[in-house]
């Protein structure tokens, strides 16, 4: 496994109405997902204010090295699975990691907003 849960990577996301665009993403899956299927499950980070209901604010204290943290918000409804070969090597690669407690909170936020049947 090249990357770990909480690592910030950059990948291409297929944005509705815009096509493929590079964005930072936070790995939210555990090691077993990678060991069994060879993929990471990631959530996109963006500056966009669209769909603010799904926005998880990112703050410096959430990261091991806040100098390299991505700016913007994690978007709970913009999730992708990624293979190693699709990770874009750049400034984020192996330089930024979200702390475990905040990855857990992010996953909980995703479950309650994007995956729940409760009405918005």
C-alpha cells in the first residue's frame, strides 16, 4: 500500500457538467480495502461553494503537517475510488496527512449527509 488512510493525494475527478479536473482528495478507506481490491476510497477537496450542505470544513489542527494542508472543504457527496496509477504526483504526495480522529469525523459526516436517507 503506497498511501494510508488520511493521506492527501491529487486525482482527477469527473465533475458533473465540467468533466475531468484535478483536485486534492483525502483517503478515507482502510488498508483492507487496498489489500482486497487494490483501490483507495477518496473524498474530494474543493474551494467551490456549491452544495454547501455537503461541505466539511478543513482546519489546520486537523492535519499532521498543516503547512501542506489542502485549502477548501471536503465534499461529502464527491467520492471516488482510485488505483495507485491514477494518483497525480505533486506537492501533496506524501506530505500531508489528516489526523485519524478527523478522518473518523469526516467519514461520519459523509455517512450522515451523503449516505443517509434523512431528508436535507
